C-alpha cells in the first residue's frame, strides 16, 4: 500500500499518474472502512478524493494553505497529512474527528470547521494577513456547490474579489447539497456545466474572478493540469470542478441524499449493520406535520438544507408540494421568510438543529420577534444526547433563545405535550414561538395536556410535596420524576414541577414555595451558564430559599461520552439525590 507510507503531501510529489490513481483507490477504501464501521460523511468524501490528491500534489502544504468548507469532504486530506491511521486502523478511529481540527494537526488544518459556507471568508482572512506580511503562499478555499447558498459564502466572495490578490477558490460542484440544491444561483451553475464553463453569463465572473472549468472533476490528470495553471496566480481565481458525489461506490451514487452521511453499514451490500429501532421524536413530529399539512392548507413547513432531519425525504417533499420549501443552507433566510409568511397570513413552521439555529440570532431577534409575527421555530437535537462533535454541540440553545425579548420558548416533556404545544403554536396569532423538541428517549403520557398556552410563564406542578421542589425541564422531566421517587425512599416528599416555559418564570408558583420549601432544584438538559436554572436562582436571590441547578458547565466538548459527561457534571440521578440530601 502507498497510503500507509504517506506522512505528508511531500511524500506523493514523485508519484506517477498511475501511482496517484492507485492511491485514490486506497483512500476510497479507507473512507469506506471508517464510515462502514463508525458512520460518517460518505458521498462528499468519495467525490472529492481525486481533487484532494491533485491539490496536495500541485500545491505545497503546509506553506500553501487549504481551508475546507464545512469539513464534509476532509477525510482524503487527513489521510494525506499523517492521519491515515484514522481510516485504516479500526482501533484508532477515535483519534481522528470528522472535521477540520488544528487540535489534531495545527500544521495542516487551519481552523476548526464544522458549519457551512465559511471557507471563503476564513480564507480571505489568511489572504489579507499574507498580504500585510509580504508572504507569497497560495491561499486555497475548497467549497461545495451546496455551501454557496449560505450568505457568508457570498460575503466571502465579495471580499476576496476586492482584495484582488492570490486566492484560489475550488468550487466542488457535485450538483447536490445534502439533498438537492435550492436557489437561483444553481441555474447558472447548471448553465456553466452544460456549456463547459463557456457561457457568457457567469456568476463568478460578475464578482471579478478569473474562472476555469474542469468537467472531469474525478480525473486526477485533468485536475493536476488545472491546478498547475493557477498556482501562484496574482489574481482571485475560481476553479469550478464537476465531480460525482459518492464516486466509486455504487450505493452512494445511486442514492446521493441518503449517502451524504450514513450510519455503519455492510460495504458489500450497503445495508445498515444495526437498524436500531425505537421511536425518534423529530421523526414523530415530522410525521404529524405531514398529516397536518393535509388538514391545513395554510401550513408551510420550511427546511434549510437538512429536510430529512424532520422526516421530509424526497417522496414526502413531493407530496407536500408548495406547502414545503427548502431554502438551502440559509437559516437566516428561513427565519426572515417565516416572519414574512406569518405577516402575509399563512402558518410557517421552520425546523432545524440547535447547532444551526445559532446562525439566526439576529433574524430571530430583529426580523421575527421585534415584529411579533406568529411563526413557529422547532429546535431539534437540543440536548447532551444530540450531536457531540466539537463544532456541533447542541446544548447552548436555552441561554441563546430564552433571552430574546418577545419570544416564547417552550419545552415539552413528552410526545403528547409536544403535539399539544405545536398545534397551539401553529394556530395562535399572537406570539413568535420556539419549541425545544425532546431529543433523548421518547416519552409518552396519557396526561390531559393544555391546548392553550397563551397565558405565558405558567409552570405546571405535577406533584405537591414540601421541603424540596424539583423543576425538571423538557426531556429531563423524566429524570426529575426519578429523583423525586428516589428522594421518597429517604423520607423526603418532594414537589415536582414541569416549567413548560423557558422564557420567563411563574412568580406566583415560585413565591408559593417559600411557605413550606427550603430548597428549589432545577434540572436542565443544557448549559448552566445563562440557562434556566440561573433564572430561577436569580428569582430567589434576595430570599432565604436555597437553590441548586443541574446542567452542563459551559465548555467546548469534543466527541464526549454522554454518560461520562453526566457524571462529570453531577447529572446522574444518584448524584442529584446525593447533592440534595447533603443540603437538606
């Protein structure tokens, strides 16, 4: 094998074209070895293998700088920069993340990158720094066609052009985002592909870029020739390469959307190794929304590049017709559009992951909540049980969203409460509403949940005790139940409260606890700094009431073990009970 002897890109400089093609096959095998056992991004990495080899063959990393957008296509680069063991040696998979990371390789990975549309903007910073310091290195940004739909990509292109110095932007056009592309830009990309880059109408040229098109984006020889022709260029340049997503693995080319990211599978068949089973709350919500669309012609479901995350696959999108829209990787657009839809008299519901909702703070605060328009935002994966990669942590949503004025943030505890809140939020016309969709094990209840949440900040006391009150938030309500039951074994008759609202406090209920309670405990599936518990502690600050709040300390965690995370933050049922007993 060539791959096992490669420690840096310099090791491939003397390779013949035939050797480079063999290396591409080995890299592709490494990708499949890792993702078939561990899961990960399949199609993007398979599709950019040849381009990555050609880039590292022509340019001189680490002197020349590569910035990979979103990192969905960084596996081949990692294999050529001393980390092949993370793909060939099953025992060492955990040593390499799925994303660009200077913590792994400060030499070859310039930035921690896990969100999309950022590479060109980051690269312009390197471009400007080089120019200020008189450097001569090439700055290369690699961005997929899907990532071009994000606003930051446009801002980066705008700045790169005006700097008017060396920057090479490789547009990896595989005709896909995670699902299909959306937006007017893509008609021009299609025109450029159809005309082999010769169309007079050229999006990139309108910015002032020099432009080159490579139809054979999975041919190493053609790619090497193209990259050699632009190396050391003094001008901003776009190299537009046409690749095949999933190239070299039939299941991934036949169903590109499903194989963008994949759970572990059998390489020979493409079948899942473990079908899992059990219910998943976002999927259940998506199923309900698809049925609700049929009942309510004014309901419109909005996605931003990840429609399948809430159950809108290709068939479901087609069935929904004009009542579904995917705006591409443009969460800011989704929120502002939802506000406009609500103003126009329809009922918009935008669903996306907590880690991606971070991009929308200004639109939530200004475009939506300042205007008070009744749109619904479903926040998915907001939990320590959600995504755990360094760049994709999903449990900072409560500090972020609960402090936006004029926003009602709800935290259902069960599927039935989720649907009750969702149904109310869609039909009411008074509030901007966000709903924290439970992420851990799906809980059900035959409780008769409220159908109207218009009287804001009214907590629900589900068990009345004394001395200790447990306020358990959202999908940690069941943890609160466990804690109450365990305390009962020690003779402590605790009160249990479902707060439901994350954007305010029930002053009347909290005041009532002062009569016969000494300790109020909050348990939340999220960050404690700026979180729900701090709001409760602040309410009792000038009183004799003691408070304890349980959650996760503010930090950037990477690929954490959720059980270890809970132990480290005193979040196990036993630790919570022990801490309560110590105070009581």
